[in-house]
C-alpha cells in the first residue's frame, strides 16, 4: 500500500516542494506539522478523518475531513470535503466546505462550495453553488436574503450543536 507519512519520496520519484516539510517531533498530543500522503495507486472506500495534513493523489470514495488538504490533479474524491485550508486540483463529486480555498485550473468540482476566502484559477470548473461564509458569523452576510425559500444549509456553532 502506498501510504506515506513524512517522506518526500514515492517510488523513487522526488515530489519536490509540493508537499509540506517533513514532520518535526511533537511534545504535545497535537499532530501539527505532520502529514500523510495517499499515493496515486491508493483507492480508499470509506470516510477519512485526519488530524494531520493530507495530500491525496489517489481515489477516495467517501468523505474527507482534515486540517489541510492538497489534492493532486489526477485525484478523485466522491464525497464531502471539509478542511481548514485546501488546494484542489483534481475531481470532486460532493460538497466542499473549506475556510481558505484554492481551486487550481485542473480542478473539476460537482457540488456546492462553502468558503471564507477563495482563489479560483482560470480553467477551473465548478458545477454547484458558491457560498461565502463570513469570518464574523454574527456580522454582515454576503448572501442575498431569499424570503420565499428556506436555506439548504444551516450553519450552527459548536455550542448550538451540543444543545
């Protein structure tokens, strides 16, 4: 299985600076600075929840939830994507919810996209709705009110969800 965590070499190929630096030892329980790579020959059937940053070059049939995601141009994700930051270059069939989002020219997204900040390169394709989520959720909204319909997505804070 080609799953690597902390190596910049896959099958003798140098992947260069597209991956984060090698992980540093941590004294705390957090995984900050750690990353995992799913190589191009890996197919995951099921959801992925990673505390570390994630680089996907293979195929995932399930939801992906991680801190930071880098998706290779040949990668395919069939499921929802949730991350703090993401750089997407492959195909996604499902919703995307990312605070800091970069969509590269090779990306093909079929599904709704929620973001706080976004950069979209010329040539990228999104077949779905784009929804800006304000930094100060209680403040101004960039969304036009639609009095005749209810929203498809309702955002709640973690304290509201626990109640």
